[in-house]
């Protein structure tokens, strides 16, 4: 598509969009279009987030629905959901939805976007191509997270697990504290280290996983902070989320680089896996392609014969060119 005539071309298809702000109207439209979809609670926490909810219309009929949020004090829209009815699904309809939600986000202070979505088993990724076609968007980074599953009954086939599960963290000079039991002093230490490490590959602040918009099913029974026993200094953490009564997912497993000594990471993992083994049937976890250290760690711990690849998620970070949109705003 000729980017100089981009907006003129896209509006020839009879599509229009509008911003919806009323909770009642949002719930009504969502139920009408996708009755099986549950709107997340964070969408209506107005004191913490600016919600961007956009409906796509064709000849005044609702045919699409998208939403994202901007946390107050930030300039990034987290794009959570984009939907177009099957009979109206086309490149133009999806592009129109993206243009609109990003435009409304920019009007509310966003300068960039973060978007996660599942890609085809064959690696086909049309959304990435669509974003690259938008003349006001620049893909700053894209990465892939691969989700795996292990049956907990197969844990005993893992040699390193059998080696480490009988060892105690106390013997190594560490203790594991439930995240929910951490006082403000411990949390402040984690936040302080976070300020210096947030750009490290493979690191993402645990507070991202524990915030309202990310996850509401964190299982505190298997969510721990690892501490040095003598100083109570944080060493790392494991954060887990309950999928169902039978399934749990490790969202984050991180040990600070200067603390990766002896068997501490393996003993900590084995400590958590013992709890998971007694409570769940399946363990899910993901590996990010760019995190080579974690990939090697998983290869050393798990045998290919017991892990199953479930799906691959694409993660895009997108920068906006606000001036381009403002110049073309009447054409959207």
C-alpha cells in the first residue's frame, strides 16, 4: 500500500470507528459481539489506568471491538484485545482498528505500544506485517516466547530435580519467603535493584506480573522471594499463576546474576517444584528466544522427551510518530 495515500485508501471500505467510555456501553457492545468473552476487571480501574476502548463499525453496525490501557504516569499503551467479526474480517478492518486505538492512545499521551499475541503453529505472523505497514509505527523490538508443558508426574524423570529436591535452602544460607509475606523493606530492596537492571535481557520486574492488569490468578502458595538468610537481601523470585485446578504456570523465574552461585537456582526451583508436584497435574512455563541463558538452563534441566511445546507468543514494542497522525487525523 502506498503510504502517502494510506488513510485515503483505508477509508474507502465504509469502515468507521468510535471511542467508547461508558462501562455500560462497553459491556453491552462486548456482549453483543462476543458473548463468550470476559472483560478484565482492570479495564474499569479508572484511578490507575486510562482505558482505550474502540468499536469498529460498518454502515452503523458493530463489527469489531478492541481495547487497551495506559497506566497513569506512563506513556505506553498495552494493547490487550482486538477482534473483528469473521464475516467482516479483512486486512483493512484490522488495520482500521489498529489505527484508531493507537490514534486515541496518542491523544491521551501514549508515545509507544506493547502488544502480545499468539502466532500460528507454522510461524505465520500477519500482525507483524500489518504493523510494519502502518506509516506512523516503528517496530522497536520483537521477540518470541515459547510456552511449554510438563506433567508433574514426570518430575522424577528429571535428574537434576532428583539431585536437588533433597537439599535445603537453609543449608546454602538462604530462605524462601512467600511474596505475600514480604514487608515493605524487602519490596523496597527489589524495587531499588530493579531501577538498575530493567534493561537486562531476560529481566522483567516482578511487579509487572503482580499488577492488576497482568494477572489476577497468582498462586501465593508457589510464589516466593529468595532471600539471604543472614541479611534478608533479595536474591531472586519465582512467581506462579494458577491456570485451573490442574494447571499452573511459572510466570517469572529470576536470580540476580551476582547471586548465581553453587546450586542455589536449582535448589530454589526444586523447592517450588515439590510444592507444584503435590498440588497440580501440569506445569507450564515459557522461554523467550532472546534469553539464551534461560534457554540453556532449561535444556540442562528438562529432557526433550518430557516437555511439550504448546504455543508461541509474539511480543512487539512499537514507537509512534505522532506528527504523522496529527497531520492526517481528519482522514481517519
